[in-house]
């Protein structure tokens, strides 16, 4: 009987905690058609096949044909809510979005440490809009995301001065073009674009090197970066980015792990690189973003 009672209490505890955080809400990123749309795409779909590579023994969503970018907002339990928030941009080579591996699973981690998590579903594939600038729509969507979240911060119950952005692999494009480049890449559309697109902090995760531009690092916020030494040439690009940030006197923390490759998200394995979120939690705490 005691075992049954304990099990029943555990079920009640889990259920209560599951109900304590509000249901996620989704906003369209743009008031109408996003800038630069020149081709109609098929409906969104997950193109993952049973034969595709697993990550930490699990499949992942590879979302394709995103033409209507959105923000999905996940609130933490009110008891641990810090008022800080983070926009999360999944990777996918500007072709697909690893929506769970580098999106919703990261949102679960962020809400667990008291941050409002905002998953950015930006437009892919980028090349159907501008074949010479596959990165452009992701960069535009990142800038718009920060401005929109700042403009509606009160509605979300978050601090407009503690909105950060992080992105994985190609998802580093929205991060870099909001944190490190000063010119807006689209014509302002409405009152939301009156708000700056500069975040309070930036975290490009295994995302390569410098953004394209000539006015880099003006008012760049603090930066946190993670890369594996064996992540092909990306580790060189990220080291070069660190050096450029250091020369520009931008507060930066970078972690280079000897092994890990690419595209591990936050799924834990035996490799130390998959514990990087612990290091980022320490950094966020050090910088005051987890203060309540």
C-alpha cells in the first residue's frame, strides 16, 4: 500500500509541474508575406527517412519548405521565471531545420533554468529566395525576431533588456546578423521594427566563422560559443571569430572540445562536448541573466 501511495503522489507531482507552465503560443514573424519571397514552395514536411543518421540513438525532425516563419514561445514555471528570454534558431544548412534536436529540445533546457524560450522557425531553403545569398532570409528573420520580441516583451512578461539569441550551425546566421552587424537587412515594416534588433547576448553554437559585412561588432553584446576541434573547418572559422571579437574588445567565452563532430544539439552522450549546456548555464548566471 505504501508503494502505491508513493506512486500516486509522484504522479500528482509530475502532473502538477506539467500544468504549471503555460501552453506554448505561436506568432507569425511577419505581418504579411516575408521580404524577398519569389517562389511558392510545397507544404512544410519532415523529410527524415528511417535510414537517416540518428543522433544519440534517436531520430530528428528535418523540417523542409518553410515559407511562413514563426516564433513559438515556451514559458518556464512561474516559480523559477527569471524574466530573461532566449530566441533559438535550429540549424540545417539553410536547407532544412533540425526542429527538435536544435529547437524544441533546447527550449526545454532553457525553460528548466527559468528562461522564456522562443523557437525561431526561419525560412528554408534559403536558395529559393536568393541563390547568391542563401543566408539572407535567415538573417532577416533573425533581426525581425529580436525586434518583434522586444516590442511585445510586456505581453510576454519578459525583460526587454534581457533577450538573447542562440543558433546552431546554419542557425548561427540569425545570431550573427542580429548581434554583430549594425545594418537592418530589410526595410522596416511596422512599429515592431522601431525596436533595435540587437540582443542582450548571443550564442552561436558550432556555427562557423565571421558574418559577411564591413561594420562588424558595433555594440556587439556578450558572446558564448561552443565548437569541437574535429568539426571540419568550422572550428577554424569559430576560432577566427573569437579572435575578431577579442580584438574588438567584446566579452566572449569560447569552449573547444577535442571530439564531438557536428550536430549533436543537447543530447547527452559519453562525449564531454554534450555537457556544454552546463557551461552555458554557468555563463548566463555569471552575466546576470539567471538573476530573479
